[in-house]
C-alpha cells in the first residue's frame, strides 16, 4: 500500500522489470476517486463517468429509493443525462497534491504531556489545513503516517454534484449473498456507474482511465489505485493481543446484536425490508470481516511471527545507545492497551441518525465559539463544507427505522452502565427505552432539513433555546461524551508518540519502514493475477459468465443464488466464456472497494470488490500465499452493460 509520492520503483523494476513513469503515476492518481461515504472509484470517461462498486454506491441507492422504486433490488439505468439521479449528499475527492509537513507539525509540539502535546499538534495541523484551503480552495487534510512519525498534507478537488447512471440488481451485484461473501470463486457484477457534474453539466475530465479490450490473465502484473481504510501492521504484540482478547470479541458481540435487530425489523413488511436492507448488509459484511480478523489473530502462528520481529527489534535497541531513548515505547503501548480495555463500552454516542445529527449540531455550534485552532478536528473551518453537506442532507429518515435504532441504543446504554447509573436514570426518567425512543422520534423535528439549518444558522444560542427533545437528549449526554473524548484523545496522543518511536526503531534496524499503515488515503498496491491452493485443490484465478449460470443451477432453490431475470433473458446473447471475476495478489483492505485495477499500460482491467477469506488477516499481517483481492473483470462490465442491460451507448462511453 505505497504512497504515490514514494512509489517502490526499484522493487517493481527488480521483481517485474517495470518502472512506472511520473506521467503514468500522475494520470492514475488523477483518475482515482475517493468516496467519502467509504470506498474508492475511478473516472472512466471524458464526460464524467465514475466507476465504483454497487455496495459502495448502496448508501446512495438506498437514499434515492422510494416505496415505489427500489433501486437496490431492481437496479437502475439512465438512458439520457436528464434521467440521471442526483445523489443527496455524496462527496467525491480527487487527490491533487501531497506535501510533507512533518517538520512543521513536529516543531510545534514543545511539551511531552499528552494532553498539552495533543493540543499543540492539533493546532499546528488545523493551521496548516486552513492556510492550504485558503490559498488553493482545495480540501486540505493533514494525514498522520507511520503512527505519528510523519505528516503529509493531502489536497483534494471535491465533486459534490454526483448523479447515478447505472446500477445492476442486487441479485447480480451480490450474487451468492452472505454465503459467498469473502469466498472464491465468485460470480458478481458488483459495479455501478455514476457521473460527476460541474455547473449543472457533465464534467469534462482530462484524466480518466482507458478501458482494456482484453481480460487479465494468469501471471499478469496489475496495479490497484485506491483508498485502503485502515491497517494495523505497525502494532505491537500487546496491541494485537488486546484486539484478539478484548476489542474484536466486543465488536463482534455488538455486530451480532445489530444483525438480529435488523433481521427482525425487516420482517415487519416489504417496506421495512427495503428500508433496512442497507443497514443489515453493512452489519453482516462487517460481522464476517471481523470474524475472519479474529480467526487470524487466534492462530498462534500470527502472534508468534509478530513476537519474533518484536523481540529482534527489542534486542537491537538493547545493543544500541542511540536507540535507548526509544526503548520505553513498547511498555508504553502495552500500558495503553490496558487503559483502552477499561474504557471499552463507556461510549455514550448513541448510533442512531437523529441523535447523531443532534449531537453533531450541538458540538459544532459549541466549537464555533472557540478560535479555529482550539476546536475539535472535525469542526474546524477547513472541513466545514463537507460537514454541512452531511448535516443538511435531504436523504429520508424513516421514523420506524429511527425508532428501532434508538430504542436498542438506549437499551444497550442501560445494559452497559446499569439502569441505576445517574446518566441512564436521567434519560429513562422512569420509562422504558422504547417509551423514551418513541417520544423522542415522535416529537423531534431533527428529520426536517430546514429545522436543522435554522439551528445551525442560529448558532449555539439557538441550540440552547431549542426545546426539541433530541437536542435536549444531546445536551444531557454531551458532558459525558466530552469527558470520554478527552480521555480517548489523551490515549491517542500517547500512542502516537510511542509508535513514532517504534517507527524510528524499525527504520534504524531494518533500513526502511516501506509503506505506512492505511489511512483512507490514496495508495498504490500491485501483484499478479494468480490462483492458489485451498483445502488440497487449486483455485483457478478467473471465472466466467458461464460459470455464474452453472453456480446458480448448482444452488437451485436458494434465493441468494437466483440470477436476475435480465441475465436469464440475455443468456443466449451473452458470450458465456467472457471473464467475469478474477483474483490477484494485490494488497488491499476495507476502503479499497471500488478501486480500479490497471495493467502496465494504465488501462482498466478490473474493479476491486472484495477479498477472499484468507485476506482478512491483512489488517495486521499480509501474505500472498493465499490472500487474494477479488475483482470484477473490465470486459464483464462492458459486456453486461451492452448485452444484459441493453445500453450499448453507455458501454461505448467507457474509456473514451
């Protein structure tokens, strides 16, 4: 997961006899897109087309759906610009430049006390971001790398007028359902096309990916340009043990609870099934991913491999007077894990949309009263436009779903803190969680965009004067939220300082830190199209449309394996030998979904949509022995749009 300003050119030349030119890297970078909702994409035409996954676009598909028009299940196709549907709150980012600002951040920190150091560091970051935004007009984010050893300023061009062009049915995009998720072979058309607009017209793009006419084949070198969300490969043994024994089991318990909650909600009727579909999919996907991560950490060889490296680093520190000042970092991180464990479960940020909007508006208007350099990072001026777009989104908020969410969150708060806890007692006031949630959802106006705008425009005085019950709940919880946030920020600063020391140890001992852990910023990964051995058999790296029909027949009677009617009607016109999916050894993680896969020439050959089950350990340890990135083939996307969805004009725009 290499930085675009530090590409491994020597390694690529040594291993694959390929050296990317600067223009090759620049064109790929400027054609790569970040979905701020979580995921990646790419420009694939000169007139604004953006390719991403169906599951990355599903949040937008859900928000654009109605009881009469279920875009997630039924799919969508705009046959003209006029028919394209505007996303209510989607922001896409394109990375324009990267600047190393490590020295500016580090010299600003003159104390070691974690709380004071954290404030100084954040003030420096806020100052850099605002200066950059004011000077360039670009979104400017300072990114922490190597655990805090380095800081880079990323500048992005933003696109906020994004419209839906084409999406297949869920039965096509998520063929095989939860059973096939994170498995291989796969037969999915997990793809969607959107279009960016400027000045109410399709954007004219100088940088976009050309489309390969030929499929990737075994042995081909491929590159993935996307935004991996987070990895933890710098983590110490003690940090991984905390994940294994405390954090991941805790998260899995929460996910299983929510999975049952949304399953039950969706049984209430067809409309509830539609409204809750995206929530349930996200929970199930996370549950399976975290299960795989935990299984990897529970494999003794994983910790043994990490411990072996850590012991070698500690031994090197013991032999080196120059590294002695950094020796305490390992013990510091071990202590921090104990403090994290004690804090786990104390959160009071109820995960329901109406409450989250209320708390965000309360916090924002409070933070607005402070100088910009002293605000919480998410409420500084540089990120204001993106924050407002989220807070003022016109996406629908359904009362029944909000009631379900809020009831369970209040009940969970009572379970974790105890029904007699002062905060819980104040919230419940002698009522049940459902009674409280029902009254809040019924009487709040937070689901009305105009009401939220009036509060924001009126500032903190308007929020204080509001008798809206959801705002009142946010005010009740806010002091505890800030108290916990202060503790978490202090731990984060201590951990940042400790990992910065460990990064220096690694550099001194191993000669290089290679690439930093993922930070939901643009990275380049590479690998080859390659099958693998599993359970004593060889798994071929590619699948075809014909294989999809065979897979459906093999699972006849199972709903998740029913191909949609559009596929059945087009079967005779399809070239069933056309490649549908393929796997490669490229190093990916969550956030890479929607990333383009390109060949040596920079042409698009695929679209990342998943990893296999063996790849789920990549959060903390990567191996290309069995770990594989799963892609939709570029040739499959074009063939499907042209033949299955009968849109040859749209297909002809791809890559042009």
